[in-house]
């Protein structure tokens, strides 16, 4: 059984990075909200749906010691490479992110895809086809945190990316794990997940295989907590 999640600020997933984030800032409005991307690379495994994850090192100044998906913030180079990004149906992306902040930027969805491709290649060695990336969720770090991100999550079928490997200094281990196994380990207290990671994995646990995930009609409702809490980004 997957445990129920407690109200915002009181769940253990909210406190997963508490030791690394530091105290709330005095002037929350002064903290920039940086756009970022996170990619859930999925494949079918012997024990159900599997996802490629990274175990963050404990010395990081953000999200130390937690389990995350490959990704990172948008860099200037992504804006430069964005015009070259092509997908079969751009409306899939413009529609999915229509309620998100990125919709305010011209071709912002292309910038996100460029970021996703770059970050995953840098961190795992896998080269993604941007046409295979499906918008899945958008979470914004609550005000009050010393670092804030407007994070865009994608899912992608990645059976051909089994060779994805660990090549980032921000994590001590990268590996394919069953979604159900990650949630079980979180319940036992042996793995730490921040709220977005926990919620997204719990959603994926309801799917039998990758085909079901990619076949679902997904409406992205941005999660924008407008008050300080103890959860991570």
C-alpha cells in the first residue's frame, strides 16, 4: 500500500532536504525563480515500471541526499540551441504548458526541450529525441526558500536508453529502479524523496507499463504553493 501524503509542510517528503536548504530568507521576493527541467526516463521491467534516478550526494547545498530524476536549470546555451528543436506536433507542448510561466516566453517550450536534451546527456550519457518527450507536470518551489525553481517534468519511453549511466558529480549513484520499489523504500525510510518526486512516482505507480503512461491524456495544472513550507522544490 502506498502511504497517504500529509498536508503541505507536514509530510516527511517536505522535509527531505531540510538539512541542506538553510533558513527561510528574509526577503522572499528577492529570490529569483529559475526555470528548470526534470526528465522521467521510463522502461518496462521485470517488476513493473522502472525509472532512471540519481542519488544526490549529501554535500550538495540543495536537495542533499535525496533521490531525483536527471535534469537541471535552463542555461543560456539552451536558448541558443532552442530554434533547432523540432517535434512532430508543437501544440502538444504549447497546450500542456499554456497555464505555466514558460508560456509567456516566445518558443519557451523549445527552450525546455533543449534543456532536457542537454541535461540528460550531460548527466547520463543518453541522447534523447525531443519528439519523445511528453509534458507531465510543473512544480514551483514555495516562497521563502533560498533557492526557487519553476520545474517542468517530462516523461519519455527509454527502453533503448538502457545504457544510460552515472556521470554526474551531483550524485553518488545513478540507476534504473522499479517505481514500486522506490516508494517501498521511501516508506521504510531508506530513501528520501521530495514532495514532487514522491507525488509523481505515486502517480506512475498506477500505470502497468510505459505504453499506458504515454497513452494517457494529461492536463498539466501547475503547482505553485504561495506560502513558505518545509518541502523542497
